[in-house]
C-alpha cells in the first residue's frame, strides 16, 4: 500500500526494533503518498496518529525518517481507510468538545451536530442553576458517552447518569469515563433500555434529560460509510424514525423535576411531530434549536415555561 515494512535492516536503513537510520522514508514523503491515495484530511490524521505527533509538532518533524513500526502502522491504517472504514474508527479515537473519546464500531461516531446538542443542554442546565448548585442529568442512549462526559466535565457540580441498551456501547462509555479522570466520579454508566435502569429514587428529581436516540427512518438511505460501518441499532428507529423519540418523550415527565427539561437530538423534518408529542405528554414550553448549518436539530421541552 505505502512501502513494505521490513523485518530486517538489510538494504532499508531500518532496524527491527523500529529505530530509524539514514535513508528511510520521511514523513513528508509518506504524507504526500497518502494524499495521492486517500486525499486530505485523512492523510494528515493518519500520519499524525502513526507518528505520535500532532499539529505544529508534526509539521516541525516532517523531514524526520519514520520508524519501521510507524510505517507498518500507517500502512495498516491506510488499508482500512481505503476499504471505506470511517477515519474515526481507523484511528480509534476522536475529539468532541475538548474530550478525546475512544470510538470504534460498537458506537456511533461523535458528530458536530451532537456538540451543538450538548451546548443547548448546557444552556438549559444553566437556566436551572447548573453552575451554582448540584444538579442531576440523565443521558439516554449514551453510546460513546460523548454527551454525558461533556456535561460532567463542563459543569462540575452536576451528577450524570448515562444509560444504553447495548453492552458494547456501555463498555466504550465506561472506558471513556475513566479517561476524564476525577470528573468520572460523578458519572454513572448503566446498561438498560432508556429509563429502565435509572434509580427509582430519582423519579421526579431529574433536572435535565438529554438524548441522541436513533432517529433515522427505516427507508431512508444513508451514506455507505455510515450504513456499512456504524451500528444500525443506534441509527434506525422504525418506519418514521420516531419510535425511540416517542418512548423518551412519553416517559420523561414522570422523571423530571417540576422545572425540568428535555433536550433531544432529531432530524429537521421530525421537529413538528416531536413537538406535538411533547405537548401531548404535558410539556408546556416546546421549541427547537438549530445546528451550525442552520437546520433544526434539537427539541427543547420544559415542564413549565
């Protein structure tokens, strides 16, 4: 794919233990080769990952020779990327609101749309005093833990309960919880279907429920990179894509505090139907928020105006 990764240093200028010698290929040449094969920004991400350097540090060492081990790793990653595997899975981690999250095929890839949903959720939490007093947030369908962990890190007085029906997703979320250090002590990750595993003592006491549930309709086409690689159970939600949104909205009022709110990610064409559900469930204030592309992306429903 790129260059052969030799196991000896005969005629290569490389040694078995990965120490480089003169005459080996530079990161500049490796990057140029990958740009031809994969295009940017994949080439840059893969080279940075294989080299162990990033940003300005990587640029400052472009003319350094790559080790045998680094070339072998880059070759493996580039083959996976060329086969259509999402860049985030190839690298094995991805940034989200300042966090560096473990991601693989067990969970959805964290996206900018969901970063915006976190921003909306934090605004609602602040309205409820999230910067001044202890608050409780439940993240339903946590996946990688992106939403739950962002809230825990950015609002240090908040306790977060994160649920997911997938044992695989729970394993990823727990690994990411460990990765946020002391903030992880305020995060509880539990397996179960939506509200089912949440402690009954929290009924009527949760300040905010937030969720990025499956919301793709069964008949909707998805890009191959999504359809072929990301977990279908975290994407599809019945004929209209609203099956899980219905369950969450209907169950939410019993769990929220009197002034509590729900923030839920959805597709722009689902906002009207979801707003009607929320009003029917007892929410008195319902509105939407746009993502960075100007599309309606989050429903905000409050029990009281």
